[in-house]
């Protein structure tokens, strides 16, 4: 059984006996996992490659459903409902739980249209409202000053770091409750990385954040809670500082001191 | 006595000379064809070509208007039917069928169709359209051209859509987009230039077809815009005029060959420019 610290905050998401099996795989990639996710906090998921941290992250918005044959069991509770239920409205779920990917995913359209995309999907047509919310989202993502004179330009002309902040703006424009970050800085240079990290910390006032990272320093810098996963299981979930300074599980200690990974 | 290095240099020079010569011969023929076409074609060009219909040999006042308009009808209608069918089928393969057995079978059949001799497709349309109707018709010609065009557009669309990174699709789904909106608003946009190139290449591919039209739309020496009747095309007209013993008809044949080549050359160049621009970004 995993060592799980008491969470002071409210709970945003609760994972219960969760198992996930990829299509055609003989064994589950995540095994009987239990884990609370704190509200308005940042939870980092760390662990060696193949430990299941990205697989777990991609279960929270059920993006796995795009590929046929993947199997879930157990429960992920969000507002007391099990989002793994076949009856779950995936479009509504993905509006409430947004996602930022490893590589920036700017759509082949203008900067403005990129940020407005999610709002337009929700049927917002009023031009002034769209313009206001696009500006606000870009400001919140700390990129407004750089792009305000070229909102009509192709978003693919931006640098990698700018594109990633644009993607964050696009995700927060629809006002989600939870944001999932899948190694959001692994394709970026150190300066852009610092910018994104600062942004993530600011965002936790409004959203609950789960971030998967290969970089333990990043987890230590930004997160409130850190979960260490190994071979599809959660080994330990702790307050970030405690977990890095004084891990309770031997495996966690071996991983953070670099004995394997 | 040659040293080892000298020998290697000599061999190197021989191979380089041979391959350069071969390349020059290949390009030489291309420019020869173009040169002869331009020499004879431009000579035969005049305003009458575009304003007058065909006439019996010996009439000074004759042109290709019937063939130009017939060609536009035949290729235009084939494009109107073939492009949406090809794009939708390509979309099915890339976005819905993916690696399923049905999708892979369609891909294989489409590849076989792409290399099928066009005269066979002409014979097929003769059997299923011309024979039951009892006569040649513009529709039969357009159907034959559509069948030839379809696999080209289908496969380019499929390939171009698959080139759109799957993370882009995931990002759109992650914002709560339904599948049809992901395809229409994100995937198509990403593959726009490629799909357009496929359409142009498809049109260029059927624009120069003669064999399937001989069996289907046949020919007409006068202007006809009734798709139910036989219809003139540049290619078949060119074939008839060029093989005739009359000087003035042969001249018209050259003019037809010139116009047709410029049309197809133009389409190919536009296609290349689109591809180059896309790579340049």
C-alpha cells in the first residue's frame, strides 16, 4: 500500500482502485491506484519512464478514449461522479478538465482564433465578449504584451515558449477547474521553462493542477504535493518538501537520490 | 603506369561523365518535345481557334472552340464529382478507418486502380454506361475521368491528413471539440496545402487522358453542351486531326496539343509552388 499524506485542502479529484490497460496489452499499465488530488494546489507526478504517470494524467480527461480498445476500471471521482462511467459526457468533462501537452500544439490559425477556439466551441459568438476574454486569457498567460499587435498573425510564427503560453491561454480561456500538464517544458529552453513554471504557480489560485515531469527539480520548485510512481503503482504521495527531504518510502528515497531511474 | 589514386580519379570522372550525359539526354528529349510543341503550336494559334468550331477540311474558318468547351465540361464535371468523393473517402481512411482491415483494403484497391491502364477504365464505363444507353455521351466521359481521378485524390488526402500530428487532434479534443469539428476546423486546416495539391494533380492526371474518352464521350466536330450526347475533347480532337491527311486539320491538332500541354504544365507548376511554399514555412 502506498504511503499517502493527509491533504489539508479540499479534494478536487479522487482516484479509487484505478486500473488502466492499453489496447492489446497483456497486463494493466496502472494497478489498483488510489490517490487524492488537492484543490487549488499543484500535484506533481514523478517517476521513471514507463511508470504510468502520463497514462494516469491522460485518464483524467479520458483522452485515451480517442484510441479504441483501452480499458479502465475502478473510479475517478470528480464532483462525486465517476468520470470513468461510459455515460460520462466527454465534451463537458474536457471543458472542465483542460490539458497542456509536451510539445506546443498551436492550431494552424491566427493567435486570436487559437485562444477563441474553445470559447467558440461553447457557442460564444458575441465579438466583444470573445475579444475581452481572449485578451484576459493572454494576459493571464503572460503573453499579451508580446502578441497584442499581431493577434491576426499565424500562431505557428511564435517561438516554442510563446506557443506553449498561447496553449495555456487557450486552455484557461474556457475557465476549467482542473488543468493537466504533460511535461509542459520538456521541449523548451531554460528561460521559457522558468516563465512557464512561474505561470503554473500563479494559476493555482484558480485551478487545481496536476503536472507530470521528468525533472525532479521542477517538481520541487513548483508543486505542493508530489506523487512518486513506479511500475504502474503509486509508491508515495507527500508534501513536496517532505517528500524530497525526508521520504517515507525506501523506493522514493532511492529514486530521488538517483540510485535508479 | 597509373597510381592507385589516378585510377580512382579516372573512374570517378568516367562515371560522372556518363551520368551527366544520361541526364542531359533525358532533359534533352523533354525540351525537344516542348520546343517542337511550341514551334508548331504557337504557329497554329490564332483567335479563330478560341472562337470557331470545327469545320470540314479545306475551310479556312475553323477552330477548336467545340473541343475546348467540351474539355471543360468533361473535366469540370469529373472534378465536381471526383473531388468531394475523393476527399471524403480519404477522410474516412485517415480519421475513421485508420488501420482497420476495411481501410487497408480500400487503400490497396485504390493503389491498384491508380496504376490500372486508363483504357481498361474506358472499356469498363463503355460496358456499364455507353452500352445500356445505346450511344456515347459526355456523362460517360466524365464518369470515366472521375474513376481515374478518384484514387489520386483519395490517397493524397489520406496521406496529407495522416501527416497532421496526432497531438494537434488531441489538443482540439482536450478543449472539448466533437470529432467532426476537430476534422473540419483543425485537421483540414493543417493539411490544406497538401489536399489542394492532390486536387490539382488529380485534374492534371485526367486532363491529358485520351483512351478512356474514345470509348465514352467519343467526339463531335461541332459545339455540343448536352452531356447526354457525344462530346468533343481536346485530346480526342487532337488524335483525330493529327492522324488526318489534311494540312489545316493537322495544324489544329498542333494547336490542341500546345493548349493541352500548357494547361497541364500550368497545373503541375502551381502544385509545385504550393508544396514549396509549405516547406518554406
